[in-house]
C-alpha cells in the first residue's frame, strides 16, 4: 500500500500498525508480500531520521508482541527504494537472511541506516541515466552492490 506524504513520515510509518490485514501467510509468500508491504513517499521537507527510525523500531516491537501472542515468528524489515523514492516496510514469515528480494541485499544494524539514505536523496524517485546499466551491452554485466535492509527477527 502506498501512503501519500501528508503527515510526518514517522506518523505514516506508525500507521502500519493500523492495518488489520497485515498477517503472516507462510504458504503464500507472494500474497504475504502484496499484503504486508507499504511504501511511504519521501516528503520534500527534511526527514527527522531519528524519529522515523524510532517509528520503524516501534512497529517491529508491536508486531513482535502480536506474533508472540499467536505463537508465530517472522521478520519486520525496511529499506529505501531509490527508484520509487519510498521508505518501504514489510512483514515476512521468512528469516532476515531469506527475504523476498530479487536482488542482493545486506542487513544493517539500525533502522536509521535506511532512513538516512532517504534523507540524503536529493531527487527521490529519480535515478540518473548514468547510474543505469544496459543489460544488453557487450560488456560483462555490471555488478550492483547489495542494498541495505534493516530487519528485526520477531518475536
């Protein structure tokens, strides 16, 4: 679900907890990703990195409590989608080292590591042509470095 910036980014992240449809569905990872992944547009004003990082940690903590009461385990995770200009948050039944990404990622210790990338992006949602690689080029494929993902194993 895409949430339009109209409130502080931290408040938008906390609104993840209001979605009653967010749930683990280990037998259907595609549905789990569709239902549980939210994107928050990076606002044009300055981002309060500590507040948004704290909001992500609070989401993980509260989801961990919910999962614990049901006897479930999962992973709450967040990353910055540079192409979309969004901080994204999701819940998965997969462990942190096996999240459903098509590309390589690396786990980071703090949620603020991901939020800081969004805050530093001067053109959210725009990727320069020079930063793109031609997949049909005669040259060997360009190796894209793994992108940072913050993940909290729950509960």
